[in-house]
C-alpha cells in the first residue's frame, strides 16, 4: 500500500506565555495516546534566557527525542521581524497591533537588516543554543510568526538546513481566528501549490496546513474541525503530506478540552479515510519526511 504522510507539529516550546513544561508533557501524552510522531519547534532564547537554563525543558525534550519525536529550531528570540516580515494573516491578529504600527513606520529599516550574513548569524546562534542544550542536531527551521524573506531561504541553504516549514497552505484559518463567524471559503490546497512553495536548492519546504486550535472555543470547534478535514482531504487527494500545527499552550487554554478533542476527532477521521483510500498512514517527523519523500522515489 502507498503511504500517506502525517506530520504533526507544535510551535513555541520554551516561550513564556505560550508554553509551559506541563503543557509540553500534556501534548506529548496526547501524541502518545494517538500513536503520533511529531516535531517540536523550540525557541532557543526567550527574554534573554536560553532554553538550556531550564533543566525541566531539557529533560522533557531529550525524552521526546528518545521516544522518536524530533526537535527543530523556531527562530532565535521569537521577535517579529528578526528573520523577515510576518504575512498579513499573522499581522492581522488582535495582539499584533504594536507590530503593525512598527512595520508601518520602519519597513525600509526592517528590510535592510535582512542580509544573508546577518541571518546566517541569527540561525547559527539559535542552532548552537539548542544543540548545546539537547545534544541533538537541528535539521529544520520554522520562522517565528512565519516571518520570512528571500534572504532567509538563502541563509538556510548556506547553513545546510535540511528543511524549512514556514509556508502555509490554509491562510483562511487565521482569518477565522481573527473572526470565527466570518463568511469565508477555504483556500485550495494542491500538489501544484506544494511544488511552487519549494525553494531552489536541496532544502525541502514542508508547508503547514493551518492552526486549528488557537484558544479554541466550544462554539467554533465544529467550524475549525471542518476546515481541518477539508485540508486533510485536499492533501490526501493531492498525495502530499498533511502538516498541521498547534501552539503548546493555546491548544490547551481555550474552552476546556476543545483543542485536544479536535485533534482526537481529526485523527479518527484521518485513520478511517486513509484506510478507505487503500493507503497506509505513516505518522512521521519532518526530518524523517526529508528522507522518505517522495514516497516512490524521484
């Protein structure tokens, strides 16, 4: 049977306000209960404190790696404009007002700071922090706030990262986070778009489908679940990996249990549909996906 690849991911590990050690453990327990292998994007340094200063985070992440999960790099300090400019869907979020104002007044200055040399230094600094703390290589990168620029991808190639996962298929999800009652149709997810998102060079791009569980409320859960099923079905039809993202604490800090419940319902649906299509579900890290894609060889 042909494989269908599912690569669950989570962002902001180690970032105060969006992650706690307890919440990381809870998420890993959910993944274990659903037989999922995932990728945890860790913030190397937050508010001047390196992640290696937390023995608790180090222990949790090292154990996660031992269990078959992967840890990848999520920026350096998770500042808004360090590696590029966030997409409009992110800047439109209610809490991004200061970032919108700063961008409006400093766009040229921000863009001028994104030289390949500076970005390589930022990447290398963050990578070294994580590798020193965890003792495992950092192969992948996801930009904080999905802030990218052409020079970032050039720098990632120069630093020999194996993959980047900063592109997004379903921008509609962020529109709904901003206004859950908005009348908006899902964006198409296609093999052609997947291929267009690949950059020049040897590095893979693994596009995120969307974030479906951001402080999820009961009254909005069905709409986000429907969107997640739509995106999965599109990936299944196109024969491309399904890469959802959640954020460590926000998936657990909406209405009680809604974020995890959405994932349980989604995974039940995914397992059923993959079998119906005569395929074999493979839950995989993004690093492993680099070695196994494309499934039938190039």
